[in-house]
C-alpha cells in the first residue's frame, strides 16, 4: 500500500471515529479485517480498555474452520462477539467500521451481530 492511500485511509478512519464519539458515551464495536482474518472488539473509550474480543485467530474458530478471510468467517465472528457481549451485559454499542466501507465481510459481521442480539 502506498503512502498516498495509507494517508487517505487514516483520514477516513479518524473522521469516522470523530463522528462516532461526538456526543456518545456508549461502547464501541471496532472491526479490523485483513486478507486472511477478521477481528472484532468491544472497546470502552472512557476507560481506554478493550472489554471483549473475538477473531478468526481464536482456537475455537481454528478448530472448526480453516480460512478466516471470507463471509462465513465474518458471520461466525459477528455471532460470537454478540454472544460474548450479551453474556457480559453489553446490549448497545456503536459500530466502528474504521476505514472500511460497509460492504462484504464488514457488513456480514455487523448483520450477524445484530441478529444475535446486539443493538446498534
């Protein structure tokens, strides 16, 4: 990735986070995706701590599936992060897509988390 595109992505991510945090004190569901894996975590920005995390690198996921960079893997991670959040008492979050457009694996993760009970 060239420096030009990296700067563009960083600007988009900062703009997105600024709009999410503006007048909002809810927890944040942050998504990161690479070519081969997808990661999701629930973050408390007031404390500056990650409360929950799920990814395709987890042992439970690796024992079931081989590849973590597809739509099925994203749906599985969305489902598992929602279950972990509900178990911890978190019902409402703000969805932080980072610099990624709401499409493909990011969308699949979000819709799966909504189906499993998270509200955003």
